[in-house]
């Protein structure tokens, strides 16, 4: 019944009817082998592959995000391959490429991409473009950054 939408399992009492009424954006996305649940009217992504579309709100526990937009959610773990992560909280996982905008990065592995405003709390940064925010910890693996006036390049 819900397999035609790319969903293989629903947990915690989540039904297709609830998805249609509270989370219709999930049915507009292209997804594969998704395991979804709900907790306190909050969508939970347990696992699967997000191929493209717009994630609006909820918690991502594991899986692969290939492309699209992720807005105002909490990313717990998984692999981000491309797309735009906007205004959420990144708790852990691997960011391979894409854009992170106005988000809080708590921990994880940043491989490549563009960071635009936000707060970096901890993790490992390998490559990318940093365009503002607050660096609080982690490991810088090289590259160039400018001071707040876009002057005085610094290298490690």
C-alpha cells in the first residue's frame, strides 16, 4: 500500500492517512526503502534513501540523503551526498557535498561543501567554503579562511 511511495515500513502508529494529512511533502519526494515513524506529531526517518525533494521538518536518524532540501529538521546520523541543509541541527554523520545554511553543527565529518552562516560546535572539517558562523572546536584539515572583514587570509 505505501510501497509505491518508496516506503517499506511504518512505525509507532504512523499510517499513510497520517502522512497524507500531516506530512504530505514526504509523498511528493522521491525516496527509496524508507522506514518512517512518528513521535509526538514529529516525523521520524529511521532509514532509507532520499533521492530528491523537500524535507520540511522532523528527525533523520540514519540513511542516505542524495539531493534536495532539508529544512528545520534534526539530523542524527547518516550520509549526506548533496543538496541544501537549511536551518536545522546536525548532530552527527558524514556531509560529503552540498550547502549548509544557517544551521548548528554539533558533531560529524565534513568532507566538502559550502557553509553559509551558522554555528560549528565540534567535528572534523576536510574541505569546503566557510562563509561565516562560529567555530568552537573540531579539527581543521587545511584550507584558507578570511577574517570577519574578508581580509588577511589564514592557512594552517
